[in-house]
C-alpha cells in the first residue's frame, strides 16, 4: 500500500535529478529529513507522485556512502521491476492500482 507523508513536516526539502533506466526523464527526487517513529530518517519521493519512501539516516549513509543520486537510482530501478510484476498480474489488488495511478507517467514499460 503506498505510504503518503506530508512533506511540509520536513525541515528542508532538497531535490536531485536521477537517471534510472526505463524511467521518463527528466526525473527528480525530492527528499528531506524527519523522524519516523523515533528514528531520524530520510523521506523521499519521485517529484509529482504521492508515494513516500523512508530510510533511516544511518542506513542511507551506510548504503550510499554519500552518493544519494546512485542510491535513489538503484531503488527506483528495483521498484520498476516490482511495478512491471504488478502490471503483469493485472493490477489485481487496490494497492497495486494506486501505484499504477501514481507512477504510470514516469515508468516506461
């Protein structure tokens, strides 16, 4: 089920251009730091969509080594594989349809 977060709660929202394979370009990710539960985390989404990805700050720093563009690109390429799988299943459940509606103009199939 898509997770939607109110970005107005973030201290600062930054934007970065990313280039995942088979996505419509130009593509931008907007992200900022907030608290998820009790954990400092990055909240991020493809600009123009509602679904918010969340990753703890420490995990993001460990995985990305500071290269946020590479990290976002890799996650979006993986997400595209899931998206295609849901399409091939026929968008059979409501949450899949919500992702379809949110991302259809950004993902090339």
